[in-house]
C-alpha cells in the first residue's frame, strides 16, 4: 500500500505547523511524489497522485486559487499544501473552495510563510524515496510469486513484515484500461482493504488480502470499474502466498472473458464449464475434440450459408426445449422443428442420449474457450 496523505500529515504537521483546512474525506488518498507547482502551464508534467506544494505565485499571472485547485483535481493530484503569507492568505480559502475540496476528496493544507519550503520538501522527498524503494521491493517479491517462481526467504520475509503473511488467504484481480490508479487506491483505502497494486504486462494487478466485507463485489464494481475503458477479472481465492500464481492466472482468464463478452467485470467462479477447460493444458486436443463433434455442421453451414450451428447451440442450452429455443432465436416453432430434424439427420442422432448431448454442448464451450 502506498503512502496515504494522512500519514504524511501526521509526520509533518507539528514540525511545519501544517493545518488541514478542507477535504478531510480525502486524507486516505495515496500520494506518489511531491511537486512544487507555481505555474498552471506546467501541469502536463503531472502523472497523477502527486502532493502539490505552492506559494501561490501563479496568482501574479491572473490564475485564481479556485482555478488552480480545479486543475489539480483534473490531473488526479492527491492534495495540496498552500505556503501562505506572501502571495496567498488563509482568508483566500473561502467557503466555495472548502466545499469544492470536500466534494472532490481533495485535502487542502496551509503552512505559514516562516516555514522554509526547502526543509519540508527535503523531508517529504526523503519519505517518498524510502517508500518507493520499499514498494519496488514488494513489487519484485510479488512478481516472482505471480510467475510461480520460488521466492527466496528474504523477499518473503519482507512481505510478511509489510502485512502479507504467508499463511493467509488472498485474491488477485486483473485490471485493464485503468487511467488513474489513485482513483481506486484512495477508495480501497477508504474501505479499509489491505492490498498491493502493481503493473505487469500492461495490466494493473491488485493483490487483495482476505477476508473482505460482503459488499466486496459491489465495491469493486463502483470503485474499480468507474469508467467504460476499464475491464476487471477476479481470480480464485489463494489459500496462501504459495498459491498466488493460480489466482493470478484465473484473474487474467476472467479478464479476457470479460473483454470477449464486453462486460465490465467477471469472476472466474462465474465461468461455468470454461473453468474445467482452463485447467486442460492441451488446446490442440480441445480443438480436435470440438471439430469431431461440430465439424459436419460447420461445413454444411459454410457450403449452404445456413446457421445450423447457432441453432443447435441455443437448442442445447435451452435443454432441448422447443418453446424456449424458438423464443431465444426469434423463430417460429415449426421452422425450428424443421431445423432440428435436419441437424439430427446430419449428426445421425435423435438427442435421446444424455452423453451425446453433453459432448455437443461441451464442444460449443470449447469453441468459446479457445476464442477468448
């Protein structure tokens, strides 16, 4: 877990006479670095998650404090420290600004002019450097676990010392298209979850220590999938750090399925028979198996531009109910009866054998699995 604004505040408030004016609800925001900002034109350099410190020199070029803070929020900064006494006064922070900070969960602090910027920046940068070094070490240890590699004792001890016991349950979540990690880390902090977030193969991987509240799935939907670009896959429960690799693989597959079916979120546990296929490490065999059972219909469809494969799939998924299948296919019952009769002739079956129906349905699942 990255450093939260609340921790930085506690460590520096007495030494530098910091006071929180507004945005108390954002004290759980994570902070990635310190940035001295005196000109709104330089905000393109921000990456998100920065704690901003300013003397208010920007006011000399016509930018108001409210405009400045609004830009910081748009850049996903974690909070701001105003060095008041020369360009800014505490009285400049009016009710509108305080309401804005609270609404946007943006902590706003003031520090008197007598406190030297160089001193607080040195202290905070030292804290960030130490924290970033520790985060890198935790990243490395988790990367090895996710890859299924044997983790040496020293990295494992580091994880244990930072709140990740070996014999504890975990769940891995794979997130795609996440534009601003601070958006979810701050919310997870507010919910009180214990986690680690890292990047791997252009994805954000969230390792969550269990147990979590019953509202977990609802929280995930609201917190992580906060915009249309984001997709989320949730892996199985790992009973210890040693089983983390399986949870990770399941999360990656659930994510791929979510993207395939254009859904924002999917749990591996929701994937039905696909879970069984996931554990068969022989795609060539699966392809051959499906072709043996569906190849005849597929060739017929290709030659005659028919859709018997789709008809059979819906019919089997409807438990061979003509009524349900015709409704799902938007097809007259008599038309469906004709098609099913033709399919029976092509496959030399009457669908009376449960094993035969299972093999056909499983073949459709295999085709779907191999497409994900």
